[in-house]
C-alpha cells in the first residue's frame, strides 16, 4: 500500500473523538431502550384493541388519531398547557419555600412540633377535591389552580424536610459548635445539606402532585388549562382531543420531575458517583 492509499485510509477512519461520541450515543440508547419498552407495549396493545374491537372514535380513538390531533391542534393545546404549567410551577415554588421554612421551624422548636406538625398531618384527611370548589369561589379562576397546587404539594415537602433535618448527625453539629461556629452557620453548612437527600425525595413527589393539583382545580372551575380542555372535549364527545390533553399532562409531569431530579444532581453530585460494591462485578 503506497503513502497515498494509507493517508486516504486514515482519513476514512473516524477520529478518537468521533468514536467516543458514537460510543456515548450507543450507551445512552442501550439505557433508554428499557425505558421505552413499556410505553411502546402499551401503544401496541391499544392499537390491537382498536383494530380487533373497532370501537367508535368517541369511545376509544386510535393512537394514530391522537398523534394527528397532537399535531393539528398543537397551538390550541399549547395555549391551554401554558396555564397548567404556570399554575403548577408557581404552586410548587410556593410550597417549596413555605414548606422548607415550616419544616425548619418544626425541627428546631419543640413548641412548633407539638402545636403545628400534628395539624399538618391531619390536614391530609380532608379530601382536596371537596375543597377545590370552595377555593374556586374564594380565589377565582387562575388563583384557585395555584392554591390547590400549593396545598397538594405542601405536605410532602414539609414531611420529608422534617425527617431529613431530624436525621442530620448531631455529632457533626456539636463538633462544629465546639470549634466556634454559630448556630446559623451550623444549620446552613451541616444540618441543611444533610437533609437535602430526603428533601429532594419529597420535591420529586411534589413536582408530579403539582400538575395533579392544577388539573383538579381546572376541572372544578377554569376558563383555560389542559384539565379544562379535557373536560370540555369529553363533554362534547371529542375523546381524541381529551386523549391529546392527557398526553400533554403526562409530558408536563415527567418534565417537572426531570427538572427537580436535575436540581438534585447539581446540588448532590456525590450521590451519583458511588463506588459499586465488588460483588456487582462478579
């Protein structure tokens, strides 16, 4: 092989960076494949039922019809999705701020633990669906969705925050205090970081619950939102549009969860680089 042929062969071969990129894409595809199996199986079963039973479109539309509606009515769906996203995000943000503050107070002061925490737990015995109409009357459209999203996400934030703060190692706090650290410094640099794993577990649950809360309020009374659109479409026997709204809600819920999980990864990077035990390599 002459020098020109060898040079052409080297140019045809992918570079080291390209091979590494291809390898990363391949590993990602392998990890993502199991995640996609369940939805694909569900769609296949759904299509099989439609093919064999041939129900009316208003009873059970085909997956292809739902996909077509997602595209043709994308502007309408996005208009209503913005209201649901805004209400759920604002409710989750308020629940995070006030929930963490209340959890810190309950964990720090025994009086707050005895006077407030039992009522926080007892409040979950009240069906939120029964309160939603009253909240709608008091707050009106738009605000009611935020309030309901806040109420449904407040509880997991408080409970997991209290559990995480109480589980912090008191020896570390005492050691820091013995070295002259203030209580505020110890809480910020020792107690609160130790509570973050538990708190993020609650926030991931609350992220999904926030979308549920906003939709519940939209069902009760609203002039826009995916819950409102789904109820309106069902009443008019436009089931395919209702399915499209539900698909949007599923995507929004997963996106909220993913955002909180990303925040957890950024705040706690050490949790995602654990050393695998030796027996896992056998």
